[in-house]
């Protein structure tokens, strides 16, 4: 530690701004042990010509020697380097970074630094405290008078206060947590959850120093040719639908080995998908999943999409979930499940398949978001003025919900929400993990010019019963938890005002034993729409995922239809003939009845308290 103090001049007033800037950079670089810097290569030049032009600047600027891996200031304009035009990421000593950030917070009000620098620095410091990425751009900081001397003063204070702890201040490789982007025109993104895995943001920063954007590796893996391939698996027991993907517009996007189809379908029979035909493709599915997971440096979990009304989605879907639980233990499984619609039915045996599949979803998913085609169909007709919505229209609307849920994993924001936080904040009890979802604004291109679309308006919209993407009325139940994920031009102040307004409404009621209620996330990336699609491009949007006791309506409708058929044992022989036992029907039905009682008890405890209060009054 003494050698650092020796490097600092006794009087900063005698130094020029340029000298203080250079010394502050060197001081920060000295605090990172050199033995850790050998694994980080400088960013490759764009061409041989650029490499020649920057030969002198690489010698002049220390980080091109591989020693300076941290700098809170951008290169000076008088000495252009590749670093001034390219993302430069580096490992951060957490203690030192927090010290500097805290001091910046203390002095930002007093000094005359620009609002932009104050804002970016404050945002980076908050992310660091929340164990997220303190990524920010301080390009042009070198033009501000006094920055270098201020940094040197901070360093001197830091070294003085940490004299006695110098022996413990060792940066181990496992502590390399957050990349910093310095003097870059675009921020580097982190990459948590893909469809079947995750690239760890704690991985060594050599990829980051070469300018690789982690946002791509969230859901995509890069081939040797530089092509990005979705880390996703498509499975069906009959080839028709998968063949549409193989020959469709996006056929070049997907790896052919990740499109799996059988030779015959499940004929709307859960037992065929689970016990007979489905087992024929199970091994190849698990092998493909294993390969996808092997390409993830730190697997976080799975996103699972299926419909429980048919035979493949219910039978094979349940079989895959069971095997994922065995092979991957406690890895998170977030499901998006299409349930049968109340009025529209595509198969007579939908209630059987749904009850049998829900029995598996209860045990093998951590969070399940319920959807149904009829509810989404009505939203498309009412909000987008589509007279006869197709599956393409429905899918594009559902994709906005999925995109909103995962946006904070792929882009920067003031209050980013990790996938694992859904389970922690939305699931009060293990079995109570079936969620309702809604999205706003759903507005057509023709109507967008007549809508204000303020934060308060779109927040109120997602709580309306006709905005729910499953047919049930949330006003008949009570909220146990609610997650609001905002995208685009949204600030925390407006979110707080909108949430406060919602809390005062009698129609939106929360259970007494969960007083906090809301989990909010804000992401700066505005909503993206498909070119030529039905949805208008809007500056901001919100997606709500809520745990409401009214979701029991979905299960009670299915149970009623199940009971009508099973009382006469109609169609049961088709299931038994595929290797299923009749007792499995009763077991699954009892499990679903127990789930309904669980939801009733959750709401009843709260209702009993209200009755007691009324009697006392």
C-alpha cells in the first residue's frame, strides 16, 4: 500500500489536468494485480491499417500493454485510440469501485459536473449495490476541468483508510463480477436466461474486451461462422407443423438438429404422448437438451411452452418436465401454458388431457403462466380491430408478454428483475404458482395517434378483467403478489404514482398477509414490434404477472367438464389402451381438487378476518 502513497504527489495543485488524468488512470491500473491481467487480450483491430495507425497510441496508453484494466475516465481526445471507439470492459475491484461511487454521490450536488455524468454515475452505483452490472459511459469526462485531481484525491483517501487491510485486498478470479464499459458509444449487456440455458455474466471478460455483446448470448449461441442460432428446441410428434418451420421464412435461423418431429401424432390422447408414441422421441429430445445446456457456462433454467388440451403438449410435455426435474435438479422451470378455452374446444377429451397435465405441472414447474386462446382472441378483436384473428395474431401478442418478462435479462434498466425473482416474489406457497398475465398497451397503428399511453393509463389497463390473457375475473379473487415490468420511456417516479393510485382502488384487493404486494421492474429498451404486424410501435409498455386466487376459476371449469365425462367413463378405454391405468385419472382429479381448495383457503383466511372486523363493528 505504501507504494501507492509514494506515487501520489504531495500537492495536487501543481499538476495540470492532463497530468492528473494520466496519473489517476495509472493509479487505478496499479491496484489490479498484474498476474490477473495476462488472460485479458486487448480488443482486436478492425483492420491492419487501423492497427498500424494505432501502434504509437497502444504504446502510450497503458491498457494496451494489458496492465490497465480499470479506468473510470475515457481517453483524451488528443490521443485517439481504439478504446475510444470500441467497448473496453474490465474486472472491477468491488471495494474500490464502491468507494469511488459513494464519494461521487457525496460530491455530485456540490460540484459543477454535468447532469449526464451525474446521472450515469448514480445509475452505475445503484446497479453495483444491487449486485447488477455498473455499466455506464463516461465518454468526454476528460474534458471536464478538475476530474483527474478529484480522482487522485479519492485514491489518496481510499489508500489511507485501507492501510491496515492491504494484506487482505487481493482480487481473486472468482471476484471478477462486473464489466465496466469506458468511453464506449454503446453499453455492454449481460446475458442471463436463454430458452434452454444461460451464459454466466461472471465468465472471464476476454469476450467482453473483444466487443462481444452478451445480450446476444442470452438466447443465442454463436457458430464458428459468426452466425447466431437460437438456443431453443422445437418438438412435435407429427411432422406437419415442424415442417412449416423447416421450410418457412425463418428456416435459416434455426439449427436443423433442434427441430424434432415424429411420424405420427398423439391423436389428442395424453397417454399416447406420455407412454407410447412420446417415448420414441424422448431420448433424442433429452440428448439435444443436454447439448444445449453444455454450451451454457452457468445454466439457470428453462422456459417451457406447451398447450395442455392436445396429446403432445400434455403427454410429451409432462414427460419432458419430469425428466428435466430428474436430470437438472433444482434448475428453474418457467412455463407458458395454453389451457382450454371456456367456449371454444378443439377436442372432446380436452378436460382429460388438461387435468392429467396439470397434475405434472404442479410438481415439476416453479412458475406457470396461464393463457387461453379465447381470451387472447377477444383482445385481438377488441383492441386491434381484427375481425378474424389467426394463430399468428395470437402468437405475436403472447410474444410481447414473453419478451417483457425476459427484457431485463437482456437489456439495461433502472430496476431490472431477474427470472429467479419471479419465483421468490410471486409464489407464497409451492403449489400456488399458477399466474395470470396481461399486457398494455395493445393498440393498433390506426388508434395509436389518439391515445395518450401515459404510465398511469397503461398501469390501470393491465388490471382490467378484459386484459387478462386467461378467461377469469381477477375482481372475484384477491392478489397475493403482482409483478409489473415496464419497458421504454418510464421513470420510477411515474411508476410509484401509478402503483399508489392502484392501491387506493377497491377493485384491486390484496390479501392482508402479503402487504407489500407489488414487485416493479423498469427496463430502458422500448417495446419492439414485428414490421408489418398489427401492434403499433409505442414508447412504453407494461406487462403484469400476478398471483390471484381467481385463477381457480380456470381449474373449476375444467374439473366440471372432466366430472361429466368421467362419471360415465367415456373415452377412458383409449387411454387405458395406451398403457395408462384408470387410477391415474382419479389421482390427478383429486390433486386438482386439492389445488382448488388451496386457493379457496388462501382467500378464505383473508375473508374470515374481514367478517370478524364487521362483527366487531
